[in-house]
């Protein structure tokens, strides 16, 4: 048995260290942009900054789980087979949201082209760039560790709301790069937080149904990718996302498939098969 002392408040320590790591990295992204350095360097620095939560979790791992293997922990998050039903459900929900937003933007005739990217090459580049930054960089810490750890003390729904709030707040410095000020900035922050917290509820529900970290990674990627390729006003796009993802989250809460968010079955679903560390 390891004699290393465990952290008394691992989630608090994780959130604090994630922010401590992220802020200077985010500033470095800004400096890279302001100095007009090469695009590839900006992309690399931007991707690295999004991995702040993974860096924080890796640093704290031995104090959170003394005597256990970080590599084995990561492997355990992907060991369960992806369920086709879960994957199809997630894909259908997000595809419907994307199509609805696209139709709304088209109906308003705000732009000449509905998409921000003009070629398949750029679309493919943006797809992998999006995947390697937020989805791959953030999910191990926020969902793989923090959400699941919090669910040991709270129902998944409550845990997802708590993590969603702090995950959303972690994006604070990004809010001030949007160019919005005053009321417009406040509206953006409100809709951003609704979007984030609603998406986190979807992640918690479907992740708990499948127990494979690929599921929240896919949800995260689809959210970022779809909003990034629609050519529309950012304030409007985030508002549409807030409304539609909010509706989806409320429906999932009401349906509560297999009582995965709250109810008597939640414990057996989450802890019936102990995680191998």
C-alpha cells in the first residue's frame, strides 16, 4: 500500500491547477497572434493550451490515486466497447441541432455562403485541428476524472451541473477575445454558459450509459466543429446553440434513460464494473 498522502480536495486542486496552467498558455497564444508569427505555430500553441486540464490531472495523479498507474487509468477510460445505440443517439441529436441552426441562418440570409470553409482540404484540416485541441485535450481531466469523481458523492445530474459550471468558467479569458463589450458580452457569456452546461449534461448521460471516454470526446468535437463551420454572427450562433442544446438537455433529464442521471439504478450503472487503475 502506498504511503503517499492523498489530496483532501482533488477536484478543487484540479480546477485550480488547470487554470494556473491555462492562463499563461493562453497569453502565449495571444502573443503568437499579435506578433503575426506563422499560422502553424499559432495552431500548435493553441492546441497545447487546450490540454491544460490533462496536464493538471497528470501532475496531480499520484496524489489523487497514490500507487496507481496513470497509463492504466487512461486505458481504463477507453476499455468498454462503444455502443452503437449510444453513438447513433448522440450523432442524431447533434446533427439535428446543426441542421436546425443552418436552416435558421439560411432563412435570415445573413451571409453569402453558409459555410466558413471553402474547400474539402480546409474542412479536413479544421476537423482534425478541432479534434486534437478541445475534445482530446480536455475530456480526460473534466469528464474522465472530475465528473466521475464527483459522481461518487452526488447524483450524475448534479455532478454534471457542477462540473459544467466550472468548465464553462475555465473559458473566461476566451470570452474577452470575442470583441463583444457591455450588454453584448453579457449576453454572449450567458448563452455560452447555458450551452456548456447543457452539453455537459448530455455528456454525463451518454458517458454513463457507455463508460467510454470516446463518447464525451465526440460530443465535444461535434459541438465545436459544427459551430465553427457555420458562417453566421457568433452571438446568434451561440444563442441558437444555447436554446437547442438546452432543450436537448431538458429532454434527456426528463427521459433519464436507464435512470442514468438520477434514481435508484444510477449506482449500479456507474460502479457495477469497478474501474481498473
